[in-house]
């Protein structure tokens, strides 16, 4: 029940695939009754991404991703320096017009130690010293997504 995103710019050529992959990943993370009922931990790792290679499509992609429903129980943002925090807080203040305060209160800026308090070592991403749930390369992630989607609980017939 963890959705860990390592933020990076998306080129215009990658937009379509990035959105498709993002939706499939979201479906896979939520493909069990525990995640659907109780929500997930959502971690955005911005460390090492200074956004110096922006493409200008970031707002458009952000609007798409904000349309995907998410039931986060905690939202941790890693690697946000002063400038990023100011920008993110500005976005949050705008979002407060449309989003419940309960959800906004769950957004926290943190460090890797804060993530370790939420996740066990087996769920930590490989680039952060964990085992990534055994998904240490893209082929394993693709296989995991396929398996999760194939075992998604079926809707009962009435």
C-alpha cells in the first residue's frame, strides 16, 4: 500500500506513455481491498531533481495526475529545499480551495528517516538502500504490475 514516486521531468515525447504507465501503476498499487478501503502511503522523492531541465509541460501533466483519485493516509515529500517548499506550499494553498483540509494536513515535508519510520526496509526503494519489495529493475516492476492487475478483485455479479 505504498506509492513511491521519484520525480523527474517528462519530455513531450514521453507524455502519453508516462500517463498510461502512471495509471497502470496506480491501479496496481490499489489492486487489493486493504489499499482500496484504507488508503496508501504516498511518497514523492524530489531529491536530486533541481528541475533545471524542465520542458514546459509540467502544469499540463500535473492537471492530469491530479484527476486520478488517491486515498493517501500520509503524503511525504522528500528533498524539497526552501524554494521548492515555497512553491509546493503555494500550490497547496490554491488546492485548499478545492480539497479537504483533512487531506492537506497529511502533506509533510520530510527526510529519508521519516520515510523509514513509515516503510519497512523491504518496501524502501533500491536507490534508497532498500530492497524495493523485490522489484529492483524495470522488468520486475512490469511483471508486478501485470500480476497485480490480473489478480484484481472481481466485482460481484448481482
